[in-house]
């Protein structure tokens, strides 16, 4: 079990309705309806910190506690060809999907397979540390068997787990066949 510490995905400047869930004003409001109706009393002549205001949404420093590590794998830079296969898989396959991960590419370095989501966009630095809390849940100590790792293309509707499987199913493509005839 590990903790992941990172910066969340940033959304820029947002209004009070999206940022704090403030109720929209009636349709006939004079100066806009996605505002706070009253930001405070006349005196004291200051806006309290508890009043919802426009500002930055996301790009916050957060810690995700107790994520289970399912697999530690060697990347493609080490020449590993079989780092995503399981006992149920008929093919030898790599962790990188067909066509690579969107906005990332090919996984060359060593990787961790974690349970749950990891915050932030692709390629953002993440600090992984030993968990600070004692493990009381039964799933923390239970042995988990990974039955399947999906390596189909993440761009569009991926169907094939490996390029060999795709070429075997599709056969000689029309574009290749037309060039061979000429």
C-alpha cells in the first residue's frame, strides 16, 4: 500500500456556481445570474473569507491515501517484451497499448500498476511514499491476482490487444494490396 502525492488537474479561473456549487439566481436577475446574491453586510465593510468568490479551480496539492500496488513492471527500455501478460492471456504483450497512450506515448521506463485513479494530467510528477496509516482493511493484505490487462488502443474503439492479432484478423489491407499490384 502506498500514498500518492501530486497536483490535481487545473481548470483555470471558474465562477462560484462551478467552484462552490452556489445556486443560480432567478432568470430576471439584473447583473447576471451565476453570482452570489449577497456577499456580506454593509458593516463591517469587508468580504469574509467564507463567502464564495470567483477564483482558481484545480491545480491543488492533494494526497491520495492507501492505494494498493498490483504490479511493478520493467519498461521497454530494458528490453522486456512480456510485462502485461497474465496466466489467462494467449499472447505475449507489452504494457503499452496499440498506438501508445494518448498524450503520453510508449512506456519506456519502469511502471507501477495501482488500484484506483492517480491525480493530475499525463506526464505530471507524482510522489509515491510508504503509506502513513496502519492497514486494517482485509483487501490490503489479501493476495490479488490480475486476470487481464487491457492493451487495446485507447484512441477510438480499440479491438485488438496486439499488432500481431490485428494483422492476423485484418489480413493484407486494401492500401497495401493496391501498392503491390502496381
